[in-house]
């Protein structure tokens, strides 16, 4: 059984998060805060519905979604307010990993092939409300959609049996037995809806319960047991803690076996306090929790490196890090290197050429050949010019990114590397 995904929903209306599509009571006035809350509690992704009813509020919602996508590390799926291919494009350019087409609207069904060809079938979700909608569009879904979102859970078994791709099911509050029953269906991708959203704070515990009942879920699985580590004279393991994004060293603490296993099961950094001789969940009293992103043991198996999402500050003094008192210090210059981003994207494009992937838009361009690639480069360059006349600065950023992607496809096709480009630029 593949890992089942646990995905809360967020409903955006007038720049706030509300309870549901039907009930517009306030959940959080800061959608980014809510999104971070979901991520910190081990959500596998977030499904965001744009409920805007005008062009102005739609653009505001896209800006919020973009901010969420830039901040979070888990996938974001965009849904709602899709009428044409341009709407899918805006959701994906805002940073969504996938975008949903509502199959209760004939127009959404009609653009499925077009958007999948442009952006890749792995970016497209078909949102259905019945097994009939699946059956009527089975071939389209199978070829052009990554998975199906079932928003009406009345006949989950029937719809799943009919569906040619995995199915994400939106569920109301359910008993544990019924929830497990749904997740045991072979073709289920995961669950979303009220059963997840209303219990987001309990997701780590829920995943533990599901695993105990034979449901495979996405969660941290350790490669080493406690007995494989080399402990210090007190029977403890030193742990160095870093911010996972900046690599800033935050603190140093110790684990015993219980702290290690608690960290693995909850996803919250847990230590053993030598002064109190007790287990210590970081942030339990201050609210400055640490959500584990990775644990790495050193070559001697006697020191752990933890990379974490740090909520608030790490140090009890109120400093962000415990290491804030210089002993000696030389002037150092650090610079961001955007070239790493270009090289990473270039590497993915090059790999697609060498190892084609079915449904990949990149492979579609390579298959069509140089004339098609040149045509797209020209089109995207023109879209930059058009976007530059738009007062919203996000438009030109989206179009420049789109142009750079197509330019890199051309570079790979012609065997030109970023190293060659930067060498040439450095000479000018």
C-alpha cells in the first residue's frame, strides 16, 4: 500500500480563510499563518480554494497563494475560480504544484487536454462529484490528469473502482473505523476535507493511529535504531540544531532513547534535560517549537545534526540562536548564488531529454523539435513585453520565469550550458 496523503483545505475569501465553501465564518485572518500551522502539524500538502468573485479579489487571492507557496515546503494545490487555461496558468505560476479543474463545468473538461499539454499531466487534478463524472471522462482523466479529487464522498467505493488514476477524497467528520475503511480502498491517494481540516492540530497523532491500524502514511521513518548510536558517558546523544533554510546553528542539546523516539513519532524536537532529568519538548512552555525536517548522524555515530523549522526563537534569552556571543570574529562576505537555481532547473530539463517521462511538457517540446521550441521562446518573449505594461509586478515575474524555462529547453536542445553563458557574460 502506498503512503496515503493527509491534506487539509483552506478556503480563501476576501483575503481571509473561512470555514468552507458554504459557511463563511472566519477561521484565520492571516491565511499564511494558517498555512504554516498546517505544515507544522505534518500536513502532506494543502488544498487551497480561491472563492473570489471579481478580478480584483482574484488577483489578491493569487498574491496570497503565491506568498504561501514561497514560504511553505509542502506542496500546495490550487482550486476554484478556473474558467480558462489562463486561470490554471496563474495558479501554477503562483507556485501551486497542481491545479484543479472542476468537472461539473463543461468548460473545464474541454480545456483538460490543452492545459495538460502545456503544463504536464502531473500538474492537473480533475475535481469530480460522482462516479458518473469519472465514467463519462475516464479516458481524458487517465491520459491527462495526475489524480482525481472526489468532493462527494457518498459512494467512495464505486467512484474509486471506476477511477483510472488515484483518488483524493474530501470527507466530513468520520469515526475512526469509517476513516480507516476509506483509506483501505486500493485506489485512494489520500483524504482531505473537514475530517482533516478540523483536526489539523492532531495530524501527527492521527498518522500514528492510522499506522497502528495498518494504514501506510507519509511520516518520518528512521534508518537507525537508538541502539546503533554511540552515546556519551551519561548515555546521551549530543544534538546540534540548525535552521533548515538558512543553516544557521540554533542550539545544542541532548537526547536519550525516549526523546529520540518521541521526536520520530511526533515530528517535534524532543530532548532530555540534564538539569531537570526529564524529557523536554522544545517550545512546550514558550511556544517556540522546533518541527524536525531532517536528522543526520555523523561519521562516528555519536553526534546528531537536526535541521528544523524554528518557531519564534531558539534561545531562552530571547535571541534567535544560542550562539550570539562572538569570541573572535573576522569580516566575512556571503552572497546568494541564483546560478544554483538555474543549474538545478537546467539539470531537470536535461534529464527529461535523456530519460523521457510520459506526460511531460518538456518532453513534448523536445519531441516537436527545434521549430516548436523556437516558437515558444518567441511567444514567451512577447508575453514579457505585454506583461511589462501591466501595473502588477507579479505578471512580469511570471512571464520572465516562463521565458527562462523555455530558453533553458533551447539551451539543452543546442547543448549550451550555464557555465558557458556565464563565462561569456564575465568577459563583457
